C-alpha cells in the first residue's frame, strides 16, 4: 500500500488534508513534528473525497498528489500516498488510521495537526475514539494559543513548537485569482506547476 513500506518498530507521522495547494506552512508543520518526536518518516495523505467539506477541492486529486510530490522531491523522509483513492469506506481520519494500523501494526503512528484543527475537533468523526486510537500531535499556529488551552482536548494531545507562518491554501488561491504573486509562499516547483496548469485562475 505504501511505497516505501515502513519498517517494523519505526515511528511515522501522518499528515492528512486537502493540500489545495500544499505550501510552506504544511511542510514546516511536518518537519517540526519530525524533529520534535524523532519520526522516521512523514506520510502525506491527500483527501480524495473530503467528508468534512461541502465544497469540493479546486484542483483534481491527481494534481494535488503531484504537487505534494514536487514539494519535497529531494526529501526521502517525506512520502505521499494516493491510498484514499481506493478506499471502499468514507475517508474519515479515524477510518484511515485503523486501516494503516491494520496494515502496519508495528508502526508507531503520530497524527499531525495544526492548532487551528482544535477549534473544529468536536465536529470530527468520532473524536473521542480517534484520540484513543492514535497519538495526536499539534503544531502551533498564530492566534490559536488561547483557543487551544480552553479546548477539552488539550490534555489528550501533545503540543509542539514550530516557526509560525500564517499561510493558507485559501490565501494562495485568492492571490492567484487576484493576479498577485505567490512566490515564496510555497516551493518553486509547485508554483511552476500551478502556473503551467493554469490552476486556481
């Protein structure tokens, strides 16, 4: 299912999301988690059919997978998988975690989230079960410290420090639509791909 497949006894991080498009905020969130928890590898898992959003992703699933691959093509500790394309069940995070644990039971999985996810965590699919099923690690994000501390989930997850970058995929799509530059907001290979494909225009 995963290429390369994890070795036994390793610790892997899991980054799920739309990645529409991937940007430096995603990459720093992942890199900081890798360093903080000494993770052997980070698996990026783009959503094929996001269950928590009414609007569909702007870019196709194939485009989003390729942009992720382009974003870290020289980093062999970052891996992308299109496994959600083949899922026969809804791609809720809990379902994906259970499949990964079933296929790779010797791997110590860490679910990597940004602090902004805590604000919506109550609305996730079976969050009480999810926090029991996998270690959840939360990276800082500007403006969410107070909200995190007030959350009932704060004591059930681990928080870690990371450089604070206030970049979002929504911002990047908006900039492109308005004809503004997105240079330095995401890897140059991803920017060139977006321009060549005319994405988000």
